[in-house]
């Protein structure tokens, strides 16, 4: 199959959990990347920290604003925060290997709230958690909108799809939904 990806030899390769170690490795590889010509960015991940995923995605976005042509190559599995990272690359430059699967889902949160003390302070704790939930939902909607740019889906369609259950897509299904340019 002919593709428009410039190389199958990635300039940056990240794999594993999206966490601070991955962010550090990304910065290391970014600093060593070639300074002219397109960059192929490879990712395999089971997901991880949504905020670290957003941070890597933002760095990719800023790098592209400097005029860098960046291509995404998802291999085997690109789950959760990995999809957030992929979303930073325009759809026409997103590619998946034939064995790749994507996982798109709602943001998740684990919290235990202990209310103890004056009602005023209990209410403040509840309001803080509600503010965190509202922020997460806003960031989730923005992320779905970024993922949907240039595809046949809207952010609302993606959000509706994941409300029922986590959404796993094979590489061919991702092409059919126009989330990526092609399968390699």
C-alpha cells in the first residue's frame, strides 16, 4: 500500500505509559531530532496521565507552529492519553500500522471525599471536586474537538459514542471513520 508518510523509520519513538518518564524521554528525543525535513513520531501506549498526554500534544502543536512537518505513526496500540497525543497531528498526517487499535473514552477520575467539620468547609470541599469534574469535562470536550478536526466525525458524535462504553477501533475502522489518513 502506498502511503504519504515520509519514512517508516521514526525520528521519535515513544512507548509505554504516558507519564512523566515518557514526557522526559520525549523532550530528550525532541532535542536530538533533525532540524530540517519532516519528523515521524511513533507511539505505542496503553494510556496513562491525561495531563501529560495534553502536555506532549501541546509541544507537538507548538513545534508545528514553528513550521515543522510532523507525522504520527501509531503502532500496535494507542489508548486513551495516546489518542490525545495523536490528536495534535492533523488527520492527513496520522497513520496506523495494520495491527494497531485505538481506545477513546471519557476522562476518568478516582476520588474519595471525606466530609468532616463545619458545613461551610464541607461545602467548599464538595465545590472543589465539582470544579475539578467541570474542568475535566471541558478539557475532554476540547480534546474530542481536536480529534474530530478534518474527520467525518464531530466532537459530539465522538462524545456520544464513548458515553455508552469505551470505544475500541481497529486501524481499518479508524480509517473508515476518517480519524487517520491510512493504515500501513
